[in-house]
C-alpha cells in the first residue's frame, strides 16, 4: 500500500520539491551505499538480546515496518522515478503490476521465514549478508 501511494504521488512530490529523477537516484544510491557497506563489513555490533538487555518498548517502533523491510532505498528511488516517467495508462499499469508482484513475493517470503530460518545455518547467514552487501554496494554505485 505504501509503495502504491508513493507511486501515485511520486511525480507530484518531485515537482513540488523541484527534484529531478537524477537527484532521487543519487540520494537513493548514497543511502543504499551506507546500508550496503554496513552489511558488507559483517556483524560488528551485539544486539540487545545477545547481551541479555531488554529492549526499551519506547524504541521498538521507531520506523513503520512496511518502510524498512519492503521499501528499501532502491525501491523508493525506482518508484519515485517511475512515477515521474509514466507516459501512458499501460506504463502505469505495468509499474503497478510489478509493485504487486514484489509485494506477493515479499508476503511469500515473510510468511515462510520460520521454515527458511530452520534450514539456514548462522554462518551461512553471515556470509550471505556480506555477499549481498557487496552486491548492494555495486547497485548503489550504479545509482
């Protein structure tokens, strides 16, 4: 829903704020690079549960869950730029269909996370996080 709202209003936001598609791409690339470099450097900090500390209930919901999990910086960038580039009803329908396809895939993955997590070893998760961090860094540089 958030992605569809962003797609519907992205071009308007770009016009209101006088932002070009290139500026959105660079900003998305910078944010993605920061996240990707953190991923590629591997786990460097202990989480509260690893240290036996309880999480502060006031800080649990700092961000709405739909934004960081489903709409990463590249997704937001692509949706806003696509919103500004729509030239026909067919292109708008195509982007909307792609957003819904990604949402269905995300739903499938998130509903089966427990089953997937049981099959993956912790060392594999660390290695895959570093590998995906490097790939995301490459995407950030391309943006």
